[in-house]
C-alpha cells in the first residue's frame, strides 16, 4: 500500500514539473509555409510568396534538407513552388526543410 502511494505521488510530481522542465519543446513547434519562390540568393536567403499577399523570408542552415522535385538548394529557382518547414521561435526564420512541389498553374492563366 505504501509503495503504491509513493508511486502515485511521484507520478503526480513528475506530471506537475514536466511542463516547467520542457518549455522549449512546447514553443518549438514546426510550421509550414507554402508558396512560390519570389527570390533566392547565393548567401542562402529564400523569399516565398503565398500569392495571398504574404511574403516570408527564410535562411538556409547547415542542416536544411531539400526534398521533392529538386534535392539540392542550388537547384531551387525563382518560380518554383515550395513548402518550407520552420519554427516560430527562430529569428530570422530558418528553413529546416524545403519541399519542392510540382509546377502549378495559377488561376487566370490561359493556355
């Protein structure tokens, strides 16, 4: 009986302390931003336009992973459609993953 009370008390204390001990995990949620590449620089800056009035810039880091239609940062060019994974806590925004999407037709374009 005494062992069960101790175990329950230990779990209760851990449950109370866990959110305090790990605040960075909760605040480091990954976000995604999808749009058309507006500009990409040789220094590693990527500006993405979601075509709704939002242009967001991201910086390349050593661990940036490029997936999808292209697999190298150097092959990404203006006009490519991408989804960039980043974290809210980063200032400036860091591109952790860039998924290059297949080309899209924009609304209103005629063939």
